[in-house]
C-alpha cells in the first residue's frame, strides 16, 4: 500500500515537472543573439535619425545662405541698375495714378517722352514726369500743340485728353515758349524740361524750372503695382 502511494507521488511530481521543462543552453544563446540583434537595430535607427537631422540642418543652413547671397546681389544690382518707387500725387494721371509702384532703370539713356524719376529742383522731394525738351532745343506750346525747334511734334500719349479739351473748349496745355518763360530760347546744356501728363493740375518745369541731368535717377520702364495694371512704358 505504501509502495503504491510513493509511486503515485513520484508520478505526480513528474507531471508537474513536465509542465516546466528545463531551460536548454541553446535557447539561452538564441535569446542573447536576438537581444543583440534588436539592440543593433535600435542603434541603427538612432544613427539614421541623427543623420536625417544633420541633413535637415544642413539644408536649412544652405537655404539661409542662398537667401542672404541672393538678397545681397539684388541690393547691389538695384543700387547700380534699377530701383522701384511709389508715385504720389496726380500730376501723371491717367498715365500713372496716385500710389502706383513703378520700376526705374538707372542705366537707360534718356529720350524725348520718356517718363523719368528725379529729384525735384530746390527740394528733397522726388517725382515722376515726362521728358519734353532735351538740352539745346527750342520749345513752345501754341494752341495745345508742341513745337520743338519750330517743328510740330505730336503728343500721342495725350490723344484722348486733347480731344476732350477741344470738345469742352479749354486749353489742356497753356501757351508758352522758353524765350518768354525763362528769357532763354533753348534748354540749357545738361538740363531737361519736364511736364506732367495731367497738364492742368501738374507741378513740373513750368513751376520749378529745368531738371539737371545729375538729378535724374532713372527712366521709368514698367508699372509693377497694381498687378492687374502692370504695363511696360
């Protein structure tokens, strides 16, 4: 009887031990290898993140550097070749209206009927007006017609204004000549006679005199703003 109980107890212990098998040394080695592999992957991912971060920082630095270089070049070019300005006032209506922004070419040669950006004689203000008389020329207006060196010169840019003035029976540009106005029959050397396109309301050479060549900043070539009215002059 006692032998039977002992045998049963041994059998029960065997069953319990079978549920928790002994750890095999090969299994432990596999786990170690697996852990090392996982750690290697983590280190690899961490290294990739650092590399991506470095590339991103390098890209941002290069972008900033490029922006600084381009801005510097733009500033240098604008100082020597072109600039922009906002036209204020109504002396050039309707060719250029109040608060419109224009592009000014500093290197363009000056020709008759060019729009020029200049420093107003006797003051610190700047203005945009149209070149009418060149150095050495005789100039006069008679019955709303421009005469240069006693020859009629058409002002096509004022076609609509002249038609309206004639219809309403008034002079768009009052009669005058240089010999009466300045007691000098010709525009002096190195100077220009300018007028605004809105003749009845423009302040121009009729009021402040000739514009010296050194005071002309450049020729207005484009209307930039507003965008829907962008125009080449």
